């Protein structure tokens, strides 16, 4: 069983999440009744819809994690799942994403659920905000 499969199996049991087809068309997704939360694109890569506000709040910690990649301007973060601690990190961030979406007014939500899988460039944490 792959790391992503183990993570998906744990998350699909959460009461606020259900499995769905991702809007990007690649892999598997988890969503709430209102929005897509996670896209599992491969055996080791997950895009998580964290919201811009949550990313700003957690940016320092996100940038310091070697498992996370950020795309400037995106409401999604990409998480590489290599080991059990990466799954634990994903569980924590999914919880943060669910909370962020609960408190996010509809006007603050992006009009598109475009995940990072459709972006051509994903920057390593040390490059985000540099310039």
C-alpha cells in the first residue's frame, strides 16, 4: 500500500469528508459539501486546498517543511508523502483546511478550484517570497 493510499484510507473515514472525482481530472479527491479539500495525484503527491488566509497564517512553518511546496498565488499546497510523519503532517493540515473553509466567507473563496497539479512551476519553500 502506498503512502498516499494509507493517507486516503485514514481521511475518507472523517465525517466531514467524502471521496469525489477531482475537478482537475487527475487522481482521487476528498471534498466537503461545499468545496474540494484534497487531490491525491499520485502515490506520493497530494494537493491540499488550504485557503490563502490559512497559507499566510502558516507560511513560516509551511516554508520550513521539506515535504511542502508552495505556488505563489495559489490557495493550494502540495505535500510529498514519503513517510508516516508526512501522513501526520497531512492530517494536521487537512484539519486546518477544514477549519479555514468553515470560517471562510464565500466572497473570499477563489472562483476556481485550480489545484497545483495544473501549475507548471512549483517552487521549493526556500524560493517562495524571495526576490
